[in-house]
C-alpha cells in the first residue's frame, strides 16, 4: 500500500473518462449510477449525469425535493458507479455529498437545454402523476411564450458535490483476472493498493 494525492486519483479518473468519450459510439458518456440510502433503510439507485469534477468533488444536479435530494439531506453518504463499456472499466466512488452554492447551481442550470429547463420548472420530480395532460399543457405554455427568453432555475433545483473517500477502478480482462485498484482516504491521506479480482 502506498500514499498518493487525491489529485492523482482525479487525474486517473479524468483520463479514463476522456478515453471512453473518444471511443464511445453511443450517447451519455457522463452517465453514472447514484446510490443513496432510502428513508426506509433500503438503498436507492438511479442514473444521473456527472457535470464535472470541481475542486476534487464529483458534481451532480437535480431536484432538491426529489427522492434523491431528500435522501441525501437525510444521509449524506452516497455512491457513484460508472461503467465505461468501450474501455471495459468500472469506477466505484463512495463519498460525502454536500449542496453547492446557488450561483453554481445557476450555472449548471443555464447549461441545460431549454426543454430540460422547462421540465424542471413544471414537474415535481417523483410525485404521483394523475393527469399527464396537465404537465404537457404547462410545458407547451412555457415553451411557446415568446416573452420568456430565459428560464429561471427553480428554487428546488440544485447541485451536489460528492467528496470521495473511497474510489475503486476495475479494468476487465478476458482472463477474468481483472485489474482492481483501490484508492482510500485514511487519516487524512490517500492510499492506493491492488485488490484481488
């Protein structure tokens, strides 16, 4: 086991992500599975989009009052899992999530396409849907309003930074002797060690 810096691990992540993007034949290269602890004790997992790695935190966004937002606010220990099929790599991240400042949330919201912005305004993510036509009407009304050139970020939409405490890279091998490397924060220092497949 040897000691490394968090930035070295982040650099490896970014290199792997760029390799996957360059080779990928499908969309959504930033897709990852965000896992949280449910209020009932069961784990919950859903796919989200990684926005960036900012100040050594993995950034995701979404509705703060959605199930994931409520669960993060209740229990801030979360996990992110990436699967990069073109390079046959899996990355598992465990860390602590904190809500990022509103000005950062504004920037991420502005980067979304207009349709996604409107859906975030008119939808209460995860609530029961009783009349789909009402949502469609609300979307069309906002989309067709020529006086609205900028969609304002809803107060209940924000960004989370996930500060990693454990990151494992697994590179698949046809021999089944997969290459596993674990980076772990122990007593304020990052260590790295190999794991058996």
